[in-house]
C-alpha cells in the first residue's frame, strides 16, 4: 500500500534530505531533483520542475517541491493526472512577461477531482506593476472535491485564480495564508459558458499590501468575474475570518470584495478591515443574497458600492464593530390590516390610514405631493382586505437623503400571489426624477421604467414560487425622497397587510401625513385634517348667529366636523359641517340672554374621515 501523505510528512522530519528524496521517488512523489533541479535560488529550474510535473501526471503520483528557492522563467503546469502537489520550498518567477506561473490541473472539460495541493508558495522576483491581468501567481483549474492550502502568493496582478474552464470549480476547501502585494488577491473566474465556479469554502487569508506598492492604483481582496459571455452565476462561496489590509491611501480605493457577477450567497464571516475603503464590497451586476459580516474595522459606516451597471440589490453588511447591539433590522412602518384601517375619503373614494394611495395612470404631475393621494376610486374594501385595481397601489413616502435601502413585505388574502413592487423617486426639491439609470434597484426582480406613471415597477409579480414575494429596494445617491409600495398592475389584488423595514444604522422619516405632502392633494393616509384661523365675532344678541367658512383641505361631504374657539365664555355654541369640498362652515350661536361682543380669538376646525363599517 502506498504511504499516506501524513506519513510522508512525518518521515520528512526523521530522514535526511537525500534519504527522504529517495523514499519519495520510490513510493509517492516525483521531485524536480530527479531531473537536474537545484532549488538554489540561482539556477532556472523551470525545465526540471516541468519534467517532474509531467512524470507525476503520467504515473498518477504526487509532485513535490522540496525546501529551497526554485526559480522559473515561465509557466510550470501540473497535469490533472497527478494526485497533487506538496510544496515545502518556494517557486520564484524570475521572468518579466505576464504569465500564469504555477498552473494546477487540466483545462477544458476535464474534471480535476480529489486532489491535495498543499504548501503552495509562489512569489515574483520583481513586483508587478499590475498593468496586465495575464500576470498570475497560481491558477487552479476545474477542481472538485479537493483540498488546497495556500501558504503565500506575492507580487502579481492576480495572486491566485480559481478557473472554471470547460467545466467547473466546485465543492472544494481552500485554506488561505498570505496573499500580498497583488492587485486582486483571489480571483474567482469562469472562462466559458459551460463552466461554473460554485460552492467553495475558504478559511483564513491575509490579503495585504505593503506601503508604497502601486499606491495610486485600486486594489481588491477577492474578485468574482468571468470572460465576456462566460458563466456569471457564481454562488455559495463562504469565507471564514479573512483579514484585509489593503492600504487605502490618497485617491485609490481598497475594497475586500469586487463582485462583477450575478450569482448569490457570497458569505464572508468575521472579516477584519484595516486600511481599507469604508466599503465591504463593490457590486457591478446582479449579485444578491450576499452578506459581509465585519468583526473589526475603523468605522461602523461600512457599506456596499453599487455601480451604475448593477441591476440587483438585496445584500447586507453586518458590522459588529462598536455597535453589536444595533445590528437588527429596523421596523419603520406597517399596516397589519388594510381593511381595518380603511376610511371613506369621499362618497366615491377609499383611503387607508397610514398609507399613501398610489395612481399609476398617465400623469402630468411633477412635484412629490401631487403623486400622493389620500384616497381614490377603484379601491374597494372587502370583508378582510382592500382590493386595488390594476392602476392602484398603496405605500409610503420616505426620506432617502441618507438611508438608501429598505425591505418591503406584503400579504394578499389567503396568501395569494400577485402585486408588483412600485417606486417613484424625487430630488431634494421634491421634483420627480424620470428614468435615470441607477436610481432604483430591487433584490430579486428587474425594475422597469413605467413612463406614463413616472415610476419604476417590478418586472414580475411577487410570489413565493419565484422567491420574490419579499423585496429589498435600494435607491441611488441622488434620490432624496422615494415613494415605495405595491400596485395591482396585472389585475386587481386583495391587499391585506403591508410592512416596511430599514437597516439598523438609520431611522429615516416616513413622511405620510406630514404637511410636506399636503400640496393640492391634501396629504396621504390621513383620517384627520385641521385648520386654525382668527375669528373676530360680531356683537351677538341673544339667539343671534354668525357664519364663517374655513378652508380645510381634504374635507369632503359626509366627514365628521368639529370646531372650538379659544375663549373663556361658555355661552357661544359652535356647530360645524362640511359645506363643500375643502370648506367647513362654522356657525356661532349666542345661547345666553345677554349680548356678547368677544375679542378676536383662534378658531380651530377639524374633520375626521368616516371609518368603513
């Protein structure tokens, strides 16, 4: 029986170098010494290493790089037929042309499975200027169910690349050591449409830059990417306790994760960020369901940078540094039962207390308040919900000047599927922003511009079958206010409840019902409207009356109306009734036996919308 690798390592400690080399030649491993290699840090050992690698592949043995510095002037490739590679020494690249120095495994469609690559240690004699991405320390191709231990890779544009070529990289474990002075430390890459790179575990990793190394250039710890047209759904990559010291200084950016793919579930746990930009990740495409858990950094204001080409959000930064007790989702607003909160805005219109009523029909409105209705036709109460027509919705107006990300949950009667996410956005002056790239992203749907509505709606209905019932919304940097809600779109929906959540680091204002939204449409989600005026009553004889019409925007016939006068007398009786739209008529009657002539006083008038029985 061949000796196990564990046995070999024990023997290595007990035999001298010559005896150990002979033992390996006879039993398990092929060494470059067998082909004239020296490992003295002077000779070019490329030919001898490649000969040893070829023999290991042909004989299905391990290749071994003994202690020493093994110079190579070009690429050395270990074929997939080899059982693995044991490195005790260092491979040093002495050339200048960009190349991948150590290549492990076959490319194309060949599966490179059940391998052990341990002690990998590849450095560049002269520091790369990072101008070419062909400059790679180690390339690991098509590995599956394998163990890879990296001791060090230093001085390249790309430190280590895991490459799905004609098939994939999957279900393997990487133990990471020092990854130093590389523009991209670990590059998770696919070369073809038939490749994949998925379901990998990573432990440790010290991604670092020395002071002054290509100081003006951006640098990243881990990149997820692909060739144009290649597979782009990299998913379930789990990192445990990576350490990033990327040396952000001056104008450069230094970000632990760069995700240029549309995969999901990139999970980093207990990250350390030292001398990095205040960004855990940059996303440029459709990545979602990613989590970056930060154990230590020099700020708690760490986020995700979504570039203009990003088309999904739904990712999270969990910053445990300095504020662990606050790391919970924050409830912002909600209506647990729309039917119970429904009221009559007018004889033909229904509203829901706490929610803006949204119209998506063709509109000429441009100002924020003019998109916020207190109630509309085509909204109808049922026995336990509110039915919204296809062009109707319910939602909130949010201050997004600082907070940019929100989560929305809705429920239709009996858990039915349907409804679409809807978002309108506005600038700091309250003017609607129309069809601007990057203004609105969602987590599990593409947001489509709806020109007639001057808003964005989801590209698909919300349902559990497509995993998009729960949605995260992210608005762009220039969006100061956002209207967020659910609309019928595909047909009537029976909306029973709606809830809104935010990230824990912010408590943005929900503006429903505030004077900011009064405008011409009289607020949003309000049952109560009030006005105050000064009233200098005339002299009133016993039984005499005086009338005053008071403007109360939002008042409609049938609303309950009350009035009160700031006066110490109890002999003036006030009656109030909605006389016409937005007008409440107040009648003052002298109920005493004497004549009264009161000084001017403040008259308060209030109307309350009727609840639906």
